[in-house]
């Protein structure tokens, strides 16, 4: 037992959880904690907006696999975190959000900068709590990290009234977390494993779909199982990187802007193995038309996802990697082998029929597919790429090949514009020796560009590649295709000048007009110790294809 203030207990608890970095912005109701952070032996990074602090913590978590921590004051500081917390919640990212609150006696009295952040964030956190007694701080923080990082990960918010931070008492830091009713199941039921193995061996046209859960669980067994069964393997947007995209069985992302081969093959499959995915509408299209002939096996650690969107034939609630390992071992031990078929040849058949589907533009501008192909050639294989949201995100998903888990970071479920740049900063903090590149659109980047100041002042060099069409590109594409080219609220114009903007913040700014200039700019940026913004003008008429219209099935895919 050690006597200390609540604020000191927060810092000591974070140290016990091996926290090395925190992101945030101070304010009146969190000043006692900020004063303790002054002497803390971990790095405190000052963001320029609380939303960015949350995205930085999220990018940190996704790149490292460890919880990211963000801190804000009460009221508007806390509510500014909400978009970042919701982003982490939708994508199962372990973020710990710490907020200050007005003193206990003022709670519920509409005090200055008071907000019911517990009520506000209840739908978008895995767990949240307001600490009313300083003595509870060590156990509460230990509980928060346990909940955030076990089972299906997710964000947790802890709210600390100011007088709880200044209150002094004896603190106890030892203890074991044992939460009644919270027992994630990691081991699959042997009978379900047996059934899955039998279905996959007997299948004539088996296919796998790997989601974000495959990456979170470190499901290396997915590739081994695919190779054993000669099974084409697609990913969701969140699962990108779970199978190396140069693997002969990898068919790319499935869904609204999925590859032709992924969308066609899944419709032809007779057994679909879904790993750590939630059957999002952006992945399945119209569910009535999804996998009409397939028996679906669904592996997910979150029982709430089983049957939530799609009816499945064989559910397995367990850790993805453990389950795949057991299925693999079961097949090998039984010495049964799937009969050879021409199914795997369908991958090359479909590819040869649609090899130029994404390049059908006669514009004089640089093409996104070409830009991203060149970017892949120039960047080291282990480079971490984050994305903004919109056309840039889908072009990156389609044309930038990823070879390792946790090297492609994107806002999937919430689709948060402005996510990629602060997430890149967080990822760079987590993995400082790895190049980090944000693939951006001009519309997304201007939403959080103020944190160029953070990246420069804190010496966190990242690269931003802006595919600049002076439009809200995805909105404009929908307006072209479905609204008779009536561009309402989608033309951004030619402001700002991104080169001058970058230079105003002390970053490097480069505008390129050719592929050679682009390649040279990226190589130069990789050597720089300062953040670099590369402005790449592209045609405002450029579309992302393939595309499945909203409300349609994957069979209704438009390829040009």
C-alpha cells in the first residue's frame, strides 16, 4: 500500500500496463493528471485536436497490437474524442480513452464544460466507467486494459472527476482481474472442428474469407490451411494483409469495390470459410444473393456476430488462429485429402478475362492504379500504409499490394474521413524504424491536416500521398453514376495549395506531374527526417471500379 494522489495513481497504473506513449490535449479538468505526466517516464505527445489524439492511439494499437492511450479534458475535449472512439469500436481496436470530468459535487448540474461522456460513449465502447473514488483507480485501469485487449478487442473509456485526481489515499496495485460474466472463449468445440474439417475436405469449390479478426488473432494458420486445400482466399478491407497478396491463392478484397476474381469466386463456391469477419453490407452486398450455393462456416470470437447479419451453417465461437490450427491438424491427422479439381484454375481464368478492368481511363492525368503500383515498387516491403476514406481508400485496397499483417491500416466500419493521417502518426510512434505512408484524398486530408504540427514538432516523420482530384471523390462518383452528374456539395476547388500548406507547418511539400517525379519524390521522402506531403493531381472524372451498386448483390458488379 502506497499513499499518493489519484493523478499519480493513474500514471503509476499506466506504467504497470507497460504504456510507453500517450496522445492527447490538456484542459482544466485534467490538469492534475497533466502535471503528473510532466515527470512520467513515458512519452506524452501533444495532438492538435482530440479526434486526432484518438486516431493516433488507434493507429498505434493497430500497428503494435498493444492498447493505445489518449487523454482529453471534459466537455468538448471528451466529445471530440467520440469519432475516434467510434472508429476504434467498429474496427475492434484496443484504445484506452481517459477523460477529465468536473468535480463530483458538480456532476449533473450543467457545470462549465460538463458532458455526460459515459452516456455518450456507451454505444461505442466495449466498456466505460466513471471513477468516483481515488482508491479504485489501480483496479479500474487494470480492468480497462484487460477488457480492451482480450477476446474481441475494443475501446474503453475511463472518466476521472478532477477532485478524484487530487484526492490522496493509500493505493494497492497488486491483484488479479477476474470479471464475473466476462470469459472470452478461445478454444473451439472439438465436434465443430471435426465438422468443419469434413466440410472443407469434401468441398469441390471451397473458399476462405479473412476479416480483421484473422489479423487480430495472428491467424498464420489461414495460409497453411488454404495451401493444404488449394483454397482461393479473399479478404475484407479489414483483413487485408492476412494473406500475402502475391500468394497464388490470394484473390484480393471482396465486396462493393472488391476484385473481380474475389466477387465472382465467392458466388461460385460451395463451402465458404469466414474467419473473423462480420458480414458487413460493404462485403456481402445484398444478403439474399450472397453465396447462394455455399455452406458457410463462421469462426469468430464474438458470439454476438454469429447469425447477426448472415445465416451460417456451422458456427465456431473461438479464437481464429487456434481454430484454424485445429482444423488443419484434424485434416492432416485423418489423412484425408480433398480431390484435385480445376477449381483453383478459376483464379487465373477470371484474372485473364478482366486484367485491364481498372485501367479503362483515357485521361491525361496520372492514374491512381498506376500511382499505387509505382508506390508499391518504391516502398520497402514492411512499410505501413494507412488510408483516408473514399476513392483513395478503395484504390489503395485494390492496387496497393500488402504482404504482412498490421501493415495496412484503414477505417473500415465507420469510414472516418481524416483517420489516415493521425493514424499514420500513431503507427510511426509504435514502429519508429518502419516507414509509414498515408494514402489520402484531398477531401479527407484537410479534415485533420492541422496535426502536421504534431508530426513536425514531435519529430514523427510520415509520408502523405494525396490523390488530389479537387473533389469529394466518392460522392462525385455516385453523383456521376446515379444522379445525372449533378455535383451538389462535392466540388472542393483548388484550395488549399498543399505544398504551401506543408511548408507552413515546417514539413516538406512536393507536387508531382509525372510518374518519374512521383517515384523520385517518394524516394526523397523516405530519406527525410521530416514529414513529407506529396500532392499528386488526378482527374476529377476518375472512378473506382469494380463497383457493386448500393442494395445490389455481388453478381451485379460493374467493372467499368
